[in-house]
């Protein structure tokens, strides 16, 4: 499971690891945790340590995004590497997700929006 910090009552920060094998499990466990959370928190996914993603990981991120939107909450992807940013640009997902430079910026933005 990705280390999840309950930053506040309604904001979680999930720090993903770089390992491709564990990334699938981490995203799946994050999704399951969010489905069970009442009320669902806003989520910041710290991608600083992630260097590569497969299409299945992108699908998992889209699933997490859908859950957040369905429950009227926000998802922020923080600190993607240049390689990941290129992947998001190539797939057009740069227009689907909201990105921030780092976790601090994501947290500040969520607080302002509330």
C-alpha cells in the first residue's frame, strides 16, 4: 500500500514508489481505500518517485479520478518527472488530470479552493 498521509480530515496524500510491480498494487489499494472512505477525501498523489508508467497504470489513475469526480472531490497529481509528463502529453491526459509542481503546491491549491 502506498504510504498515505491523512494531511487533514478531508485531504489525503499518497506517495507512490518507483517500483513498477508495486505501483499496480499501490494504485489498486489506494482506489479501494478511497471507495471505502466516508466521506471521501480530496487526494494528492505524489509522483516524485515514479519514473515510468504502463498503460495499465494510467487506466488505474483514470479509475481513481472517476471515483473522485463521482463523489465530488478533487484529485491532484504532484511532481511528475519529465518522462511521465511526456507520457501524459502524448496520451492527451495532460488535459484530463490536474498537475502541480509538488505536493506543497497541491495542498495549498486544495485549501484555497475549499
